[in-house]
């Protein structure tokens, strides 16, 4: 068994922009593969039902409300939060940020693939619904990143290095 790395404090960091970009690229690649696969099989690419963008937007609103309430609790009222709950919220924030990027990239690519044939009713519906879903994906990603940042423990003026290593410590209100 090797000794733990002294530089690794075991904490989680916020989702890096590169991970969000990779998720968006994978979403775009998936949309492209679905469209190319449908054409190769001589079938029509799938329609985008209104339930897809509405569901993404509702999830984004839910995560956004959770981010706001968590921010109020930790940063404004300076209340302590159960460490397990805070970690769960942080993981939900990371998952939401990545899922939002994946959804936004996928639906944006899907809309772009039909944008050149927008004169027809079916392609126009795909473009409109895909763009609404892409906006929902962006909203979900932003809400996830806000939830991640809301879970960060604020640093008080009297913090020292020893206190910064305690993940469930919140700053004193006074």
C-alpha cells in the first residue's frame, strides 16, 4: 500500500471547462451518429417531442432552486450543513453540469444538421425543438455549476491552513 500524496487533500473541485467541452462534443457526436445512422438505414431521423426540452428545463429549474437555497444557507445565513448532504449536492451539481453540456451539445448539433432544410415542416420542428432543448441543456449546466459553487465552504477572515482542510467547517457569522 503506497503512502497518500501530501498534495491531495481528498477534496472535490468544481468541474473544469475542458470536461464540459468534452461532454458537449460527445453530445454532438451522438446526435450526428443518430442522424447518419438513420439515413444509412433509409429511415427518418427521430423527431424531438416537446417533452424532451420541457423535462430538461424543469430539471434545470429544480437544480437552480437547490443551488439558490444551498447558497443562501451556507453563504448568507452561515448555517452548517450535514457533510453527506453537501457532498451529495456537490455530486448532483457536477452531474448536472456535465449532463447539461452533453444535452446542449447534442441538441445543438441535431438542430444544425436540419437547419439547411428548414423550409419543410418536419425539419423546422426538429430545429425549433432541438434549440429549445439546447437552451434547457445550457440552463441545466449553469444550474449545476452554481450548485457546485454554492457547496463551497466560505472562508472567514480568521481562517488558517488547518481550518481550510476541514471540509464540513463553515465560517463563523461574527
